[in-house]
C-alpha cells in the first residue's frame, strides 16, 4: 500500500502483475517474447493484444501461453488505451513484441513499484549506449534526441529515454491515465503525463538489441516523427496553456513592434502617418498578442481546476486500491 516501503518477492500472492504486449505483425518474435517473460515472471499474466495482424501473431502468442485479445482500431495508442481499460492488476509491465528488450531485467522495472518508491519506471535504452550500438536507423536516434530535448526545454525535466517501449507503472497511474494518442505517440504521451502530473519517475538502464533478421519496424521515421512533435506541442498547449499562449503573445508583440516602431518614429518626426496600412497591421498584431495572453490566463485557470479534480480522482483510486489490497490480505 502507498506510504509503506516494502521488499517482497514477486511470487507473493499479495499483488498481481500484468505484462502488456501490443503487437502488429510480430509472428517472427512474439513467441520468444511470451516465453521469455513467462520464464522471467512466472506468476505474471502475459496479455498480447493483436492489432489486426495478418501473419498469425495472435495464434502464435496463444500457443505460447499468452492471453490473446484483438483490438481492431489501428495504432499502438489505441491498443494501450484498451489494455488499460480491460486489464486490472496491481502492477503493469509494458513491452514491445519485437524482442528488442530483455526479459531478465523485468524485475528491475517492477522493483521500484513494489517498494513504493516510484509510480512509473522508464526502461532507459540510451544511457548505457546499447541503443546507439544496436539501432541501425539513424533517424530514430536523431528523433529520440530531438524529442528528449524539446520535452526538457518545455517542461524543465529531463528524461534519459522518452520513446522507450519498455515501461512499468502501478494501478493508480494506469487507471488515471487519459490516453489521447492513437499511434506511436503513446510513449511520448506517457512521458509527458508522468512529468506534468508529478508522478514519481524512476529510470532504469536496460540493454537494447536490434530486431532479429527478417523483422521490420512499423515506425515511420518521418511521418510518425511529425506526429510525435505534434503531440508534444498539443499536450504543451493542453497542460501548460499559459506558457503556450505567452509564447504566441510574445511572438505577435515582437511582430507588432517591428511593424509599428518605424511608423511611430516617422510620426514623431513629421506628425504624419503615411503608412496607414502598416500602422493598422501593427495594432492588429498587438491586439492578437493581448488576446493570446488573456486566453492563456483563462485556460490556465481551467487547467488548474481540472488538475484539482484529477488529484481527487487519484486519491479515490488509491483508497479503492488500498481497500482491495487489505481485503485480500485479510483473507
């Protein structure tokens, strides 16, 4: 329960672990992923959600002992959203089905949750250099650095690996997470949500290996990269509207100065306004600047109100979880 430090073996019956494996055409690797994680965490349940695979991914996962379900809405974000709606567990471990993450480090990602020192744990591929050594697509590495830098600049918190597919989180984090993204932006959304809502975040270095020969990534570096960037700015607008609209207000104010200062100087010298359209445009940009600032202030008040309601929801979820845990212990 929250507030108590505890060291427990995973085999205890006091809590449950769900291993979430979203999959799309991973027939080459999903069997090994299921076998490895069932061996690493014998008391956990492996859930494979088949996202319209055409290569028999679901059948292979089922043969290897996974609980297999189908999600028809295409996209990893849609799959993760449905997983969190369907599955109840004390702790969740999410991993890709491409056999790029080591199952023998699963307990490293779960231990901070079990010991109640973190609400979510990020499997960091970058700090130990394995991603740089194994990754064969240079665009992926550049995209990771760009996204990490943007989030650090906008939110003031630096995560070592923003787009990793190897994560864990507790029940309250999972059940109060509003998944908005439909696709590969889900990792970025998870990271920003954890930062913005001030969840306790642990970062655990994990070894990364490239996909086996014959397996191909479903991530398009360019198109999915732009979607990720769009998600960052969209969430920045939603979570920090005062900062977002203040930047817009500053831009519009600078444009109004660039246009208006020469007109003012000329008016001071001649008492004439020969460039009336420029003067009107400068006033318009100044008005836009003021409007953006007012919008930011109003939306910031709304966001703070929503945050209070969300915090109360989190408290209620914790109370329900603690009551459920105590009931199991009493039995």
